C-alpha cells in the first residue's frame, strides 16, 4: 500500500488526516515540524507527501525545494491557507504536484491523493458500472437495468464525475470546480448543485429498490451500490 | 511641534520675501532718481556756462597794445553782479594765458589748470582743491579777429550738496521703509494665515470619535474656504467609511458567530445522554454543514476584501455578451425552473465588451440569483443586454416585490438583508449584491437600481 508522509504542525488536523488516510488503507507517518519533515522526506521512501505551507522551522516551500533538489520523486500535495493566484503559482513552480486550499474537505484531499498516486499505466475504462447502472463515459449513454436513461448534458457531466469517483464522497466544492468550472467560491452554486442532484436522483433511482445516489450530510454526495449501514 | 514651527517659518519666509522685494524696489527707485537729479543739475550748470560765455565774449576787447581786456558795459546794467558771477580764462590758441578773471583768490587754488587741451567745445569737471569741484566749459572764440580759447567756470558745490542730501535721505529712509514693509508684511501674513491657524486648531481636535465635526468655513469662496471645503468633504467620506466599517465589523462578527453558535450547540447537545450511531451521524453532519457555511462566508468576505483593496488583478479580454448571458442563464436556469419562472434572454448577436470575464460573470450570477430568489413562482425574469451610447448595459429585471426606497441605497451594503429571517433560511448572507457591486466597480462600471414596491426591480449593469 502507498506510504504517505503528512507534514502538518496543527496536531488536530494532522491526527485527523492520519486516521482518515489509514482508514483508506494508506501507511501514514506524521511530521510535526518543518525540520522533521525535511529529515523524513529526504529518506525518499514515501509515495506521497501532504505538505503544509506554513510551518514552524523550515516552511513548506523550503522543504519542497530541498526535497526536489535531493531528487526525491514523491508526489507532493501542498496545503495552504493562502489562495491568492500568485501563491498558487509559486507553490506549483516550487515543485508541488497539486495544491489544496485550507479549509478543505477530506474527501477532496482523498480524491487528489488518488489522482497523484495513480500509476501512469492505469488507463481509464470507457464504462463505469455501479450495481445495475452503466455509465458510458465516451458515448455519454446511461443505462439502468438495461433501460436507457435520458439526461441533460449537465446531469450527465455530474453523473460521470460521481461515477469516476464511485464509492467516494464528493463535496459541492469539488462539483462546482470540476463540473461547473467555477473557480470563485463566492458564486452562488450550492443551490444549483442541489437541484441538479435532485433531478439526477429522480432519473436514476426512482422506481428502483436499491438507491445509488446518496447524500452524505454535511459532506457531499456519493454514488455506490451498498446502502449505508444505517 | 512641527506644524507650529512650519507655520511660523512660513510667516517669516513671507515677511523676508516681502522686505527683500521692497528693498530692491526702493534701491532701484533711488538709483534712478539720483541719476535723473544729477543729470538735471549738471545740465543746468552747463546752461549757465553757455550764458556766461555769451556775456563774457561780448565784452572782451583787445587794447591798443594787444592786451586782452574785459570791460563791463553799462548796457548790461548791474556791473557788480556780472563781475562776481563771471569766472573765466582766455587762452591763446597756442596755449598762453591771455586773461584770467577769478572771483576767488588765485592763491587759494593749489593746482592751477593746464592749458586747454584742444580747440573744441567741451564740458568737464575738475577738482581745484580738496573738496572744491568746478564745472568747466572750453570753447573757441574770436576777439577782434584773434582766435582764442575761452574757459569758463561754475562752482559745483551747491549741486554736490544737493546730491549728497539726496543720498542721505535715501540712506536714512531705505531701512525705515524696509522695516516698515517687513512689519506690514508680517502683519499681513499673520492675518491672512489666521484661517489656517484656526483650521489646524480645529482639525487637531478631530479624532475617529468625533468625525462628525467639521471645520468652520465662513467664506467658502476664497482659497482657504476651498481648502476647508475639501477637508470637510474628506472628513465626510472618512466618517461614512468609518461608520460602514463599524457596521461591517459588527455584522461580520454576528454572521460568523451564528454558524459557530450552531456548531457548538449541535455538538454539545449531540453528546448528551447516550446517542446511538445514527444520532451521532446526524449531529456530525449538521456540524459539518455549519462548518461549510463558515467556509463559504469567509470566502465571500475574502473576495470582497480583495475587490475593495483593489488587490484582485484584472484579466481583461474580449467577452461575447450573448454567450456570457447564456452561460449565466445555464448555471441558474435550474433554480428558475424549480419555481416555474420564465427567464427571457435578449442580446444582439456579436455584442462584445472588453472586461474581466470571471468578475463580470460572478457579478451577473449574483444579481440573477438574487432576481430568481426574490421573484414569485411563475414569475418572469428578463436579462437584456444592449449598447447604449457606447456603453454596454446589461439589465436584469424581476417581478418580485420591489425594493422600498429606504432599502434601495443600502441593498448593496455587506450583510444588508431586507428580510433577514427568510434570506438566512435560503442560505443567503447578504453578500451577493455587495460582491456584484464591487466587482462591477472594479471593472470601472456601475450598477443602477430602478425599483418600485409591488412592481419588481431592474438592476442595470453599466460597463465602461
């Protein structure tokens, strides 16, 4: 299983991330200071590093530069409370592979890590199946129990995104950014997303005993066959 | 204190300048006056020398022995006067003294003058003894066929005394005049700078607590009045932005505390007793919702802060307006459809504007969202774009309840909500229109609002 190093000085956040990532099957090590982070990361045995920008001791960018000059190839996900575009560019230029603004949803961190750690040989298949639901990503067809379901383009994009992340909860923020391509968080899209989800749910779940599209309260939405154990 | 020192120094500088200009003016005047007087007096002496010449020449004779002789004929009357006034020498053309008539003893003169240098008419001055100056005229003449050169004298003492007195008058009066000018200048400077002193004293008392105070401005027309007006205007703006900042701080802390309070209460209540897993899920989910509310709220505030500080950089590009409007509509259509509202779009094909696409889109989304939210079910919303006299104007009109005049001014303020309870349940923070307003202003445009209670509202986005 993939080995992850978390460099984060806030104990609560670090612990929560560690527990969350372990429950997802990752092997996790936590460094609480920049200097500790430098020592551990240069050992080079981690597949991914979750790196906080603002750290006591050496800060995230310094660690990043050090790690890259040492030739360490670990994928780096930079966490920061700054989200000005200039900072984002600076972070990526320093060698980060991706960038996540605090506060973030844990589901999003998981999704990003999965993308970063995905082996290059892994190819995306054309069709996703969730129970008896089939989503053809190339031809944009949706079938459930062998019956075609007509979706609007936006509804299809939404379903496709959920299907790609099947089994994983996606937040409204991820949907706004990745499906609606909306970069500004202050834009009022939450209601819009909720209405589209309601439409989609009606089309794919109505009349079926097993519900596939679930709302995870306070987190987001998930497409999965197993009903929650509640 | 610096301000006092500078004020003093300014007065002193003004005074010094004044005195210096005055001194220069008087000096030039004195020099010119002296030149004129001196020239006039010298000319007067020359005139008298010519008269003397005529008198004397007419009365010169050669006696039988060839001696030159000066006879005063009775025809001219006062013999004594003519004798006394006339002071001359007659020289032969080859430089011999033929006749000398001096009213002062010759022995008193230490340096008898040399023979005339030439036979041309000339006027000049000479110092016969220390402090005794005379003016001389040499002129050729003929006495009974004999060519001679006559030299006539006039005492310059009187003229020189007059000139000396003139200089004395100048020397005494110049410092007095300059001193007077300096004192006058100082008084004038002090008097004309008094409004500044008063203003400074008043301004000093103004603090953030008393921004409602204004400078007294008895004469708004003059320069200081204009200064006071400008200052008062600045104060007025400062006062209103202070008031807005205060209100904002209060509102923001209230808005931030509301989700925080919910978080704590839900968390605490959720832990009471012995909750089962399902109840805990509910509790945590509810807490996460509040956390997200906080997140969105802080993001909105940051967006606003960046817009207001001008920190957000603009990326201007040519934006196709019809496409943009359709995009806005596509994003929000589903909300309108939920309420069975009709959205009417109208924009001439090919209408473009150079602007920051993201900011403009965000502003339009916020206004349109607001329109959908405040329109009744089955209502109609229109989004029209047009080129009005070179300005791109995008109008978003709804058939909502309209906005009463007392709210119209404040609707764009942060956290301002007409119906607070309803908006919050809706998920609104009262920031959408504020973000729209700042976005459009950042783009150099403005938002106009036309509204009447019961007849809906029309937001006009006017782009430069």
